[in-house]
């Protein structure tokens, strides 16, 4: 099966990639939405970091430049062209349990007339996080909701010790409700580690986020 992965750079979609590749499926493209200024929505990852993912993962990245995260027509047009270009059989997301997000993705997949796969759907957040750590992936916290985590967590590597910290704070350990966002920098499907530098976090509107630059 050839598939297009909705790719934020975070741990969950990276685990989906890892699983499907091990099952013998072929990722033909990574897909992400970016602002006109070239930053991914939600995670705030720069376009050039995604271009580095393209190099390190060996998978082309498709950018949908749009004025809003869920601009259906913009996403439909970019994905339709990519599906035809790469002869994709399915679209894949890292959704775990957010029904509102899953419903929106199902609607878009139906409009595109393509199968939607959500390999992590309804799995335990803790088992997902343990699996991606056991697989040897390295990922860092890039953004937090300050109602749940303070900005000092930004830049921390997620470890099994941090799972206990999240559990004590009574937040979803995968950050499925936006408690935090991660950026993956190394793991089995990477050709080499991605070296990054975190800038000083900026806080406001209930969130804190660090701009991440490629080292060198």
C-alpha cells in the first residue's frame, strides 16, 4: 500500500510511519499545512525543518500553504494533486481519540475518495508513548499549554520518567488534548539525527512555544 502521512513532526505520526514501514507499506509523501510565513500550524515548526525531514527520512514533503488550519478547499486541492501524482492508496493520521479531529479527517478523505487509516486510534496513550520510546525515537517538547505545563518543559526530551510526571499532573501523557507538542529528531527511520537549537520560549494566550532552528 502506498500512503500519504499527515506529518506534524511529532511523536505520534512518527510512530505511525514506523509501524506502517515495518509492515511493508510505502510512504510516498508527508503532508503538512503551513502559514503564509512558513510555520506549521499548532506545532509552529519552520518550513526548512520539514525540508530537513524530507532529507533525513527520504520521503518528499507536500506543503499546503493556507490562511487557516482547516481550510478544506486548500487541503483538498493540494492532496488531490498529490494522490494522483504519487498513486496513493490511503491517507494516514496519528489521531488517538479526538472524535472531532477524526470526523474532520474522515470527511476530507471521503471527499478525496481515498481510504483513511488511523493506526493509533483508541489505543492507550501510555502504551503509545512507551512504544515510541522503546523503538528508540528521540523527541523534544516544543510547545505547551501553560494551564497544564509551564514553559520550563520546552526543550526537554520526553522519557519514561517524564511519563510519571505527566501522570501526576493528570494530563494525557501523549498530549492528545494539546497539553504539549513534540518534535522528533532521531530514530530508526532517520538516516541521521536532526540537530536543532531551541530559541527562548514565547508565552501568550495560554500557550508557550519555542522557535526551533536547524543547527549550523
